[in-house]
C-alpha cells in the first residue's frame, strides 16, 4: 500500500549532496571526449589561419597550440564546461568563460616571455573569436548526445530508499534533480520518524525489503536512516551482501552545520569531510581565483584612478582627518587584517559595537554620498592586490562586531574559512546594510556559509555581474 509523505525542512538539514559513483567514469569520458574534439578543432583552425597568413606553420604557433591544450584542461574543468546537467545557454556561457581564461593565460605568458610580437594580430584575433564559435557549434550536438546517453543509462536502473524521515525525503528530491533514474519509492522502518509529501510514496516496510527488491527489480538501494539506527544499518548491509543490488549509505548529518563537506578516501579508509575550507580542498581553483582577483583588481585600479583621486580630494578638503580609514577586521582563518576604505565619518572612537545607521551623525556629507553609492569601498581593490581580500567572499566584519556576534550565532566564525570579499552572495541577495537585529545578521551568515558550500569561479562571476545592479539599493547608507 502506498502512502504519501510530506517534506519538512529545518535549518541546515536541507543540504544533501548526492554523488553517484557509477557515473564517474561516464562523466570523465564525457569531459575528455568533448574537450579533445573542441581543442582539436581550435588547433586545426589556428594552423589553417597561420598557414594562410605566412604560407607555413611557424614554430611559435605550434608552441601556442601546445600551451592552449595544457591550459584549457584546468580552465574547462574548473568551469565544469561539459557537465551534463547544464542547460545549453549556461553551458555556452561556461564554455566562453573557460575559453577566455585559457586565452588570458596565454596572454600573460606572452607578456612575461615578451613573445607576443611574434604572432600576427589578425591571426590571433580571428582564432580567438572563430575558435569559440567552432566550439559552440560543436557543443550543442555533443551536449545533447551526452545527456541522451546518460539518461538511457539512468533509466535502466530503478531506485529504492530505505527510510521515511526528512533525510530520505530530501534525498528523494535530490535524486529527482540529479538524475533521471526512476525512484520506485521509500521503505518505512518501525523506528524511523515519518515526514509527509505529495511527490513520494511509501511502498512497503523494512520487513518486506527483499520482496520489494525482487518485485520492482531494484538495482540501487539507498539507506537513509538516522544515526540512532546504526545497528540496523549494519544488519541491512550484511543481509544484502548476497543480493544483486548496489547499496549506498547516506549518513544523517541533519543536526550538524556542515561546511564545504565532501567524501574522500585515505589509503582505503573512507573519510567524510565535515568542515573544510574551499581554499584547501580545491587548491588549483583557489590559485586561479587568486590570480584572477589580483589581475582584475590591478586593471580596475588603473582604470578608475581618476575617480579615486577625485574622491580623495573631496574628503581631504571637506573634513579633517586621513583620506583612508584602515579598520581592523577578521580575514581568512581568523587572521586580523586592515581593510581600506575611504573615510566617510568624522574621526571618532570605535571601541563600541555601533553600526552605522541612516541618520548617523558621525557620517560626513561627502561620506554619505560615497557610502550611498558604495564608492567608499573602492580602496579595497588594494587589499585584493595585497592578497588579504578577494573580489567575492563574505564581507569582513569589524573585530569588535565579531566578538559580539560569535557567541550569539551558531557557526558565525565559520564564515572566515575563505577570504573576505569586496562583494558577496549576501550582498547581491539583499542581506546588506544595517543589521540591527540578531536575526538579520544570522540571515547574512547563512548566505555566507551557503557561498562557501557552493563556491566556484562560476558563482564568483555571477556575483560580480549582479553587484553593479545592487549598488543603489535602498538599504545602503
């Protein structure tokens, strides 16, 4: 008999990451196949253009082809260009970002080695533009084939979930999004709590498990029982060893606040990472983030230097005190850094936890304008150059503010497991301005932790794109 179940959520318990091992080989083949075809086409294009220009393929172009091949692997992998869950538009956007990162790397190498003059500008510009067009034309049919093949494999395997609690329902929802394998239903346990939903059903009880597996021809079984049923989990595993079904255990960490969690292996031993900084778990991507941050910061500083000088002059001639305000704030891994800002207030003692408000008398007339337009944050591009900050990350709070909130909000200090940023997910999601209540600060912290848990260069690009549209928010003062 089938019964309905209702999904419930509480706090951080809605985060369940499903990783299906049987798809790893397929994902790897999908990436390498599409990447190899794309790079082969762009390499061929480069050689054709070079030959048409000079009547031969100079050694410099052959070296460029090799560097492009080597550089495109981390760039495309980092941007997850060929992920089968991507839509066509988002996939093409990621492909463009990956291609631009690769070209940017080649440009930096050419600048440092002073070899950029070796190449024909006409050839390079045509190659850069037509190279993306060719890859885009190849991407659409190859992406369709990859998704079609993946769906055919998934549809051959039926799934059953042991458990009826919140974790089991959440897992069922995730499976429906992550893959197209048909979920037969959930199996109830006498000691397991029941949550209710309209989309998933209980198809039987634990005592009927073997019969359900045989009746529905189940090929994969997920165990999503609570940790209090640890003995039952072990019994199930032993009992199903002789069955022709894949058994996957989903640990119940609903009561824990997880940070960038993942599963790995240490010399054959399973390791579950509950709390890990993205900067240490993804060192290659972190290095790319640091290089891009500093490069963009340097270009930005040079571009807006007239604006910086104008603001500095306005501050100097309208109120006494320094042009820059350097405030001690908590940075990556709790290290105290000095964050630069244009001074927007009259000089005062900042030993108390007092945030700026709309009618704050400490703000100068020029300060009110530059705070309203976020121009007071511009000197933080120098912090990015110093390596103390990133373009995107949780906003650094004053040390006094951290001391105040650290014992009032759970996992508050966990937001420092990644470099603070000039802008962040919280800021572009509306969580900015005065946090006069604990609830508002807690919402900002939740957004910061969500950013750390889902961090990628693609997410950084999206936040940077959204930031200009939030600069004139009514919550800024």
